[in-house]
């Protein structure tokens, strides 16, 4: 296994329940800042084998990026089950993004979005 792949798996495994990371953020943490697409490939091919919390990975805008609607719904439900507020398949990164220093904030912001889903 290539070092980048191994490090990527470790970074994804480190994302705690109730937090998310972006593809690009994971690539940077794994040592290759321009390899976000490789992170997608690793998630696609190795999530099951390594029991990766794939649902905790979103794009740079905080959006669920999976095109398959059924799989996107599964990701959304998994996040909701972890008390991650999801509105229109988007997560507020200020509230839920995980960094190596720890969560950027301790909880949801004071901004209320009407019509969103939250468990």
C-alpha cells in the first residue's frame, strides 16, 4: 500500500462521530494537498475493507457530493444519526468540520436555517 493511501485511511478513521472533513482537507493531512480526487478513489475502493466512516467526508462547500441519490440519502441519514445538522444535503463546516487541532467550534452556531433536518 502506498504511503499516501495508508495515511489517508488513518486520517479518515480519525474523524470523530458528529464531525466531518473535506476531501481536500484529508488530502492535505495525508501529505498531498492537491490529491482530493485520490481521496475520493480511496473512499470508493477501501471504505468497506477498512470500515471507513465515509459518510463523514464532504466537499469543500460542505455538500454531500455523491451523485447517486440513494447513497447520498444514506450519507445524509448517517450524519443526522450523529446529530450533524444537514440542510438540503449541506453541512455548515463552521459547526461540524474536524481539524487536527480538534473541532473548530463546540456546537451548532446561532444561525437558524428553517426547514432543515436535525435529529
